[in-house]
């Protein structure tokens, strides 16, 4: 099962949510893969620290452009992380400069084909995306079974959400009938503040698929970024870790 974490707005916690849900999957014994399509590479750094991958997604996409008879299998681009049961297809800054060539050569389905190859190797696959509707996010939405939408609690995010849902619906209609918006993940929620409560309640009232629990704001998550350890490995008893675990259960059952 492949889940894409997507929002066109930056700073909403895509990489944090991706890596922490993946960490819980791995901790539960599921063979888990994280695909980092964002050239910024935040998920790659969160899970691999300063370890340099032998091959990255830039190498994979370069291979699709420069076809060779001795092309490497997709699994050759997968890197181990320090955590049991957790692997990744790492990002690279080179993804940014490759984007126009990939788009012009219509390589939009190559990620889906690659993950088809890996389905037998991994039980849970998470795809992290850039904060834009570009070649990489379209590739991810075409390749995924379900879409998770991080949401920070302000009015700008609420307004942008409707456009995002329309874009996902268009890709589903044109390229991936199986794609399902599984839910909206409320991030950095401040339970005692009036505005977050109001904005989230409006989404609930509109019968949008808002998932629970909401993820609390905490400085501890930034500390886990610095240590390059998802919360389940960094501070398993923390309130936010328990919220991630409950959210994981709501998503996977």
C-alpha cells in the first residue's frame, strides 16, 4: 500500500509526518519504504542524517532519461537507514534541475512503474513530495493508492485546501482511478487557541475527511529533527509520539 503525503503549501509538516508514520510502521515490524521526491531532502536527512547514499532518486530518474540496456533494477536505488525495517529512496538537490527534462520526455509514469517493482519487497510505502504541484508531485499522486494532506490551522491553509482537493480529483480522473483522499492530518494543533479550533471545526462541519487525533505543537519534534530520529525512536513515551501512533492506527487499522 502506497500513501503520498502532499500539500502545495510549504511548512505544513509533510516530511515530519511522512517520517514519523514510517517510523511507526517500521517499529511494528512492517517492511517500510520512504520515497523522498523533494529536492530539499528533509525526509532523507531526517532518516539518514549525514550519511551519503550511494544512489539517489536523481540517479534513478537520470536512468529513465538516458536509457541503457544494462539499466539497474529499482531496488538498486534503495538505501538502508539506521532503523530496522526502514529503507528509503533518497532525494538529491539534482532533482530540481532534472525536472524540465523529465517533463518534456513524459516520464510521469516512471515512479509508478518503479514502485510496482518494489511492491513485493515492502508492505508500507510513504511518498514525501515538494510543496508544489509539479512533475514530482504528479508522479507521486499517479503512483499512490491514498493521499494524506497535512494541514496547519490557519485561514490561508483552509482556502488553499479546496484547490488542492480539486487538483487531486483531476489527477484521479485523468491518471489514477484508484487514488483516494484518505484524510486531512491536522498538524501543530493548539487546543487552547480559538482560531485553530474554529478552522478545524469548519472542515469537520463541511464533512471533509479530517483524521484524529490532531497532532500537537511541540518543541520536541524539532529536537527529533536535529537528532535525525523520528519520535518513536527518539522519545517513545512523549504525548506527540502517542498521537502519531494513534494516527497511524487510524490510517492503517
